[in-house]
């Protein structure tokens, strides 16, 4: 197969996944569609190295991981998150619930290594799934390497409908209070909270270290150079610390991204501003699906039991722990559970599902504004904390257990 034909085929699969997700309003995740198509290809006519043939060898994907995770760090601002501290606590309790129930009951049912591989992808997204998949592969655990990717791909199917159900219950509760005059809608509050909750919507902080630099010199390559330099420092510290303590360079990339952004060395979303985010994400997604080439039909049957079992146990753990946290912080059990469930999908699915639920509950614009102000900020912050931050840290820790 020629390089360009391979590239057209695999990028075409990503496109089909996107189109299905848009058409179904994210009820059918693009990752699931892509995974099914890649599996079908590998089981029929795809060369096993189709992703490498297209020009995405593992070394390129690793480079993109360093850049993407460092870029993720630039999204974090403690000032923006402090207003939603209750949401953060509940999101962390939900993750604690996943870890607790899987490490105890899950370990007895599926084995310790299976649970270790399952937890970070369940809590997070693309990056954590890839870290665990690569870690399992290096440890010689081929089926678990595939398991890490499959569990990430499938978990949304549990998260989407359950989130929709509990958000509708929360919405009905809020509407009842609003219509009886016990709570009021506040459009200004909605705007302020939404901006604080969605790091992507905030203004770019000043580049303090380059405040005298003319904008014309802040080229795409200068942005990429600074991003690569911060990622290199994270790698260097990880390598130097290795004889004493094992720290994942990807965890340090996240931390260094936060520091570099706060210090004014990096802009927020610097990879997007350098026009490199889309390409980097495409490379990373292709590398993830490349891991499915090892998945045989018999292996898929083999991992089906721990796959379904892990997701069910994770949801149970999230519900119990978020319920306890919600009681302690006086947040409704439905809202607390919905915040915890964001770990299964993150942004933008949390935004899409919340808006779809609000639209389905009422046609009154003021009621929609009230629901948005109460429901959207916690959902966005929950997804940001679980998927963007905690999952990468967990993956960095758990990969050491393999």
C-alpha cells in the first residue's frame, strides 16, 4: 500500500467518526466508530503497519504526547478553579470511588494488573489510555495493551446515557424550585461562572517574560520552540530523578506547563495558537488506533468480561463516593453524580450533553438561563479536573505498577 493511500484511508476513518458523532449529538462517540472501523480493517485488508506506512511511526506520536500534555498544562489557572472548589472536591471523590472499588472488588474479580491498566483510561482520555497501553506493551502484556485502548473507547457508552438521566432529574428539581420562587436565575452569574469554568474561553494571559517582544517576532515556530523547550525540561528532570525516584515525564510535562504558563513563558493553548493542535491530535489518535492491530477476535472476547465489569464497578464507585461528597458539601446527589461521571468522557461531551438536556427540559429562555447557570459550570470544571489533570497524573503513577 502506498503512503498516500494509507493516509487517505486512516484520516477518512477519523472523518467518518466525527460525522457520526456530530449527527448523533455525541451519543455515538467518534472514538467508538473509529475503533470499530480500524478493527474491521485490521481483520480484513489493512496492512498491520498501515499507520506507520502513512507516516506516523511511534517516535512521532511520542513527540506529540510531550507537546500535547505540556499544552494541557497551560489551560490550568488556580484563580479560575477556586470558585468551583466544591465541584473539584466531588470530582476527586468520584475518582477515589473508581480507585477504591476497582482496587478491592475489581482486583479479586479481574486481577491486579488488569485493574491497574483500567483505572487511568476510565478516569481520563486519550493521553492516559496511551500511557497505559504503551506501559502494558513494554511489560509484555499484549492483551492488556489493547484493553487500555478499548476501555477508553467504550466507556462513553456508559457515561452518556447515565449522565443524561441524572442531569434531567437535576433539571426537573431546579425547575420546580425556580417556578416556586425558591431560586432565581442570574444571567450575569451564568456568564461569570461559565468563563471561570471553561479554561478555553478565558483571555490569554500576558507573556510576562516577553512583554517587550514585538508581536511579529512571536511566530508559530517561536511558540513551538518554547513549548518543546518546556517539554524537554520535564523530560530532563524525569531522567535526572530516575536513580532516586521514578517520575513519569508526562506528569512533569503537565506540571511544567502550568508553571510556564503562570510565569508568562507560555501562552494559554499555545499549541492551538501555533496552528499545531489539530495535527498533533490526529497523530495521537492514529497511534492509539494503531494499538488495535494486535487485537484478534479471540482477544476481544477474552477482554469483554473485564471490560464490562470494570465499567460497571467504576460507575458504582463513582455514585457511592459522589453521594457522600455531595451530602458533605450540600450539593444534590444528581448533580454530584453527574460531575463524577464527566471522568468517563470530559470536554466537549460534558458541554454537549448538558446543553442538550437543558434544551429538552424547557422552551422558556429564562428557565434555560437558570439551568445553564446552575448546571454547566460544574460539568465543565468536573471534566477539566478529571480528564485533563488527574488522569495523566494517575497514568504516570499506575504505569509504574506494571
